[in-house]
């Protein structure tokens, strides 16, 4: 990739070919769309590099002091070699950009590949085609905000932090000295906050620009225009705040600040100007001098910037990342307009010539942007998107049975799950009649009829589907037949209970929904029973409503399958997760009260052990660990839900607890695992009998199925998959 660099010893600027940075944990790789030249900070650095060694020393007395300390400690020869080695090296330029996330590092879950982000930092938001940016130095760009405008994010955060330090109040008057890029942004931010602004700058063009962006009056610092405006706006008392956004060696800004401030006014230094404070003037007015440290709290703190440790919002409301996001929001909502500040847009390939033109004064500019090649930006592979199918609305369906008549059920399939987990709850249930059982072999049908009391046993599916006396059909066959049998039963006008999975592919799911649309019959339930578990429902009720995003962890100790199990026939029956994973996706979505919007998955070799991360609209996440290599004696399913200072824990549907201000623990007496089949069947039968809504909305069933199937796409691509609605 290419990057702009400078040799501080010789002053040489160049665009070098350098290696693409690695994507380390805790950050993202960003391919740059636009980067912003700071015509103040960066040009100062470029100008210093062109000075003689004496000039460099005069411009950086702080560094000279460090050198002298090193001479005293390490001796002159060693210090000389160290200093010259550092000077005679390439250093980067740039600190504000907008680009597209190309790769997401471990531990990052707030952005995904393809997202547009604004980035900050003079070590991370460089004039380079690709940058690695730690999580606290980027912010997602609001929808609709142009990349060239989002590239102003860092300088906007600097200006915003300066304004926060001034603590402006509605109706106050402020003076902004220096109307370069930062000063222009400060003017707009103050005006947006209800403050009347006077600007001071020797450049008439910048004064006119500031007046067009919200300043009441602007003029040369030495003219009467500024002083007269202050007198008029403040009745002669002086301004409430002064913002020093100027650079250079003149002491005029701090003297002007003292003269035009009111008693006990605030003076905020944002730029880098000379600060020889006139003691008498500042003492007599008891002026409050404040400094604004770059983008905000967190700046220069390696634990915050590099390790991603955020400051608690209750103690530090506006960190540098929150300032960055806030400024982007202001621009997106039109409260700040950065387009008039764009003096020039240069191709990245012309970076050296652009710096030369700025340095020599040929290019007069407030803000200059580098535009990166579209082909470079285009190499970013967009994040995969899986469409959540539009769910048609049923119009007819099968009428509810007549009052007093039993609900007549037919079973298609009578295998182990049907005979052990479903039929025992239905046989002998009041108001239920087991009308027919359909199997592919005569003997299995006869066994089911004998054991559970079906009125008839048959191998003729068409006869059962065409029987008007049958109200609902249970599809309890192998996975590969679920979608087709469900489709046929819906077209026949039956209410359908199909065991998971509903479908093994997007095409199969589309076929089911096409049957709903064609027939108008949306009377469908998928056997996602865990949300009906009495223990889990009680725990959810004890946990109560939540206000913030939640983190959910669901560990499934699935274990290994016996040799010869039909579950292993993945070419026909789908993967184990495709077959069973819907249970856990549905449970997580029910607990979180929403359908997932993204899916990310990683797996061990052979896809034996899966880690699936679901993202939800409010920022909640659910991690499902589907593991086949665990100990057989360990519980199969454990779940933890954490939010708002509370924790819900479920231990394999035997015990549950909620920890918060009050603690609740379920009965310690051993109970049989109740995973909700009985309650689920009761709800389905009730819906069929009354004609009321199905126990789980069809939208939710489709969303869960889509998310489960998207795991395969996420594994194949190695990146998060977005679930996008099509309605």
C-alpha cells in the first residue's frame, strides 16, 4: 500500500510503498476513502522539517531539554547517534480520515466489515491507503453522511472539546481568535449552542466565511470592528469566553483575550499560540485560563487509546470517541456544515505536490482533502447480506373447530422424538383427538396407533391431507422432508406443527412462504419449545424488564453422535447446527425481545465446535457455543443473561437463578427437565381450537430460520453476515 511520509532531518516528503498493517485484536483495518490535511498542525510539522538544526531546536525547546538530559545521562556520542537516527527516519503524517472497515480484529463487535467509520489519531488515522485503528479511535459514520464530510471527524472532535472546556451557556457571547479550520468549526458549534460569536482573524476571506457560518461579526484583531462588536453585544461588559484557535509567535491573541473578556471570564487555549500572559490584565479580571487537550478525555492514555478501556460514562461523559461520534451526528443532522470549509480536494497520488503548494502559499486553503483511488476503496469486499424473506399475511387458513368438537390431529412421522417427547403429552389430552398417523412403513404406523390410540394408521399422506376432518398436521420426519411436507400441509389448509428445522436452505424456506401466500394459510408453528419452559419463563419474569443492551451466553454441550446416526448425513439432512441450532437462536431472541440483525461464526477444523455470535438491534449480543467435544457428564445446556446489573442463569432446565438487587433461586429439589414441550403443545392446540394467533409469530419463525441458515454463510466468508429485511 502507499503512505505519505516525511524525513524530519531533510524535510523530504514522499509517498512510499509500505506493507499493509496487520489486523491486531481490539481494532479494525480501515481502507481510507478520504483523509484531511490539517493546514495548521501538519503544515507546522512540515515547515519545522525544512528548518536548519538550529531552527528545529528553537521551535521545539521541549525536545532540546530532553536531549540535554540524555547528554547528561548517556554522554554526547550516544545521544548524538540516537537523535540523528531518529531525525533521519521517515515519520507519518495525518490524523483524521474516513474509510471502510476491511477487517475486524478479535474482541471487536461494534462494527463489521463494510461499515463506514471516521478515525482519529496521529499514529492510526494516517495519510495511508490502509490503517489499523483501535476501537476507541473510530466511530461509525451516521447513515447519509458523505465520506468526505466524515473525514472532518477528528478536527471536529478537537473543536468540540475546546467548546466543552469553555462551558458555554445559552445567550452568552464568545470571541474566537483565529479562524482557520478549528476556529471555523468552533464558530459553528457555539452558534449551534445558542451563543453569539465574534471572530478575529487577519484574513478577510476567513472572516467572511465565519460570518456566513454563524458569527455575528468578524474582523482583524487589531481593528475596531472586533472591539465595537463586543461592546455592542455585551453592553460593554466583555465576552463570556474567548477561544484561542490561533498559532504563531505573536502574543497578540492572549492580550486581546484579556482586553475583551468580562470580569471572571473564561479563556480556552485550543491552538498552539504564544502564551505570555500579561499578569496584571489576567489578575485584575481573575480570568479563568483553561486548556483543551486535543480530542478529549482519553487522549494520550495508552490504556484508553491502545487497550480499548473506556471510561465509565457516569464519570467521564465526553471521551474522545464520544466527541468524535457527537460531531459526526451534528454534521449528519445539519447542525454543522463542513462543505464550505473544503478549499481543495486532491488525489492521494498528488500528496507531495499538494503539501508543497500549501507550504509555499500557492494554495490558500482552510481544509484540504486527499481522495483515495476508487479502485483501492472498491477492493473492500462488502459484508455478506442474507435477506430475511418477506412474510406474507394469511387471510383464510382453516376455520377453528366447532364449539365442543375436539381438535383432530394427524402425525406425519412417528419416530423417537414424536413418540417420546410429543405424543405422551397429547395422548389422552382433553379436547384432542389423534385422528391419523402417517409413516412410510406399515408396521411403525401400526405401533404408533396401538401405543397412542390413533383412530387410524396409514401410509397414504394424500388421503390425510385431503381429509376435511383433520384440523392440524404434525410434521415429525427427518429434516430433509420438513419444508416440503409443511408446504403441502399449508396448501391443504391445515394448521401445521413442524419440528425444527423448518427448512435447510433459503429455497426451501421460500417455498414454505410461497405456500402461505398462495393459500392464505399462515397457521404454522415450529417446535421451538424452550421458550415455553416453565422454569425459564419464571426466571425471565424474575429478571424483569431491561433498559440497556444485554449479553447472553448459551453453551450447548451437544456431544458426539453415535456411528451411523442419520444426523451425520449432512449432504441430505443438513449440518447438526442447521438441524438443531434454531432452538438456541429462538430462545436467545425470545429472551432479548427481538430478532437478530447479524450473524458471525467461527469453528474448529471440521466445524465440530461452533461459536455463533448474534447481534440485535439495540446492541445486545448472544453467543451460542455449540460444542461436540465436551464431557458427556457435563450438563447439555447452560445459559447466562447479563444486563442492567442483573444476571439470569439457567442450568440445564433443572435449576435457575436471578442475581440483582434481590436474589431468586429456584427450588433446590431435583426436578425432571421440562424443556417446554407440554406447554408448547397446549398453546398450539389452543390456537387451533380458538382460531387465535399461533404461539410464535411467523415473522419470528422466519427470522430464526434465516439466522440459523446464515451461520453457514458466515463460516464460509469468515466475516459477519448482515440479516436484511426485504419487506
